[in-house]
C-alpha cells in the first residue's frame, strides 16, 4: 500500500509538470518572420480589410510619414503615400474602398480605392492655432459623419467631428491628450485619453466622464459581444461588459509599457516596448506573455482572420507571428 501511494503521487506530480510544460510550450510556440520596409518609419497602425488587402501607416512627428498597401496578405508592402514632414498616425476602413487617415498638424486623408491613392481633406474651419496638434485616431460612421481625436505631450487634447464630410467641423479642446476611439454602434462610443475616458450613447452629442488617474489609454477595442477592452501605457488591460459602468483588470503588469491591442476571432494580442507581446487564445481565455519574440519596440499589432499576428516596430519592420505559409 505504501508503494501504491508513492506511485500515485508520482503520477500526479508528472501530470502537473506536463500541464505546466504545455503552458510554457504554448507561450514559446510562435514562429517569427520579418519584413523590412524601404524606410525606417515607426509603424503606428496595421489593419486588413480582408484576407489579402491591408494597410499600414506610420512616421515620426515633424519629420516624415508614409502609408503602405499589401494585396497579398502582408507578404509584401508597397508605398502609396509619403510626406516629408508629417507622420501618418492612424486610418480607418469605412469599407473596402473608402479609407480615412489622419496625422500630424490636423492632417486628414481620404482614399476612394482602398488606399492606393490619397487626397487631402482641407478643414474648412480650424481650432485655435495652439491646438494644431497631431491627430492620433480616426473613426467614421459614414462618409459624412467622421470623428478624430488627438493631442500631444499628454495635454492639449482635441476632439473633432463633422456631420457633412467636411465643413463645418466641431472642435472641442481639452487639457488632456486623447489617443483612441472605439464605437460599438453608430451611437455608443468610447474615447480614451490621458487620465480619463469619455463614453457617449448618443453619437457624440453628450458624454459621460470616467476618471482614470495617471493612465493613458493608447487603444480601445470591442468584440462582437459588446465587451470593451482598453489598454493603458502602464501595462494595464481594462475590461467592461456594461458600457463602462464597471471595469475590471485582466492584466496588471507595471513592468510593461503597452502600445496597442488587437482582438481576433480566435487569437487576441497586446504589444509594447522591448519585445512585449501578450496573447490570448479563445480556448483558454488567459493572457500569456509570449516568449521568443525579438526585443524591439512594437508600436502596433493586428491579428488577421488566419490568426497571424502582425507587429509593427519603430524601425520600419513588420514581424509576423505564426505566419501561414499557404495563402
């Protein structure tokens, strides 16, 4: 009987170790491919409109900015827009043809052909000159109803909206920078900034203010069930399922500096500085810090429908985790 219990305990111990090894194996089981662009821009956003067609944008403030397009699922990228002075910070697919982009000094761009060609949208009316700041994020309900947010140095925030597609624009200015937009419906939206978050349930006519002291929300995303995830630059992932009335923390990593979030159908990802990548598989629901990723600063992440993870670095490099070889 004594030996029976010893053998039983040994079997249990081996099973526990095997489970731990599986977790570790899952974290380490990523393949890494790298694509270098022709210029060493900070890649600030990557997104796909379908399996093959996508865009990325980036740049450095008051220095340069570019937009690249892919038509082969991210295997190769071609430059379609360049500025010698203004960074391109974000873009939004209204559909597979119409795309809006934004960047430094209140720059707004529009494409009618999926990002192949770009035209500048001239603001008919402007805010005060001191608020000629970078636009950080853009969202459109339609060609007429467009929202853009921005700011710099954590202050001088701006929120701009048009309901006509151009003139007139409404410009509201704030003491805190605003960096991210997420709309669940035409009327329900979240605006994240430094130390706060705005929530609207009437399409931006009125807002509820939520205080988040010392946190800067770099990205907000929603899943198909209406759950909202918000990442801050101090390594925290917040989550709400009731339109922001109550929040919980899913990750609290004060050693991390998050920069972007992407929610995929089966895999979700968060990236940050110094090679930081968290992954979550819909099967287990846990966010796991991923090993064997290059130690570079990631500014953007996108998970496509094939569960490939695209990471944009600060040196014009696209890293692809778990790349599918046949497309």
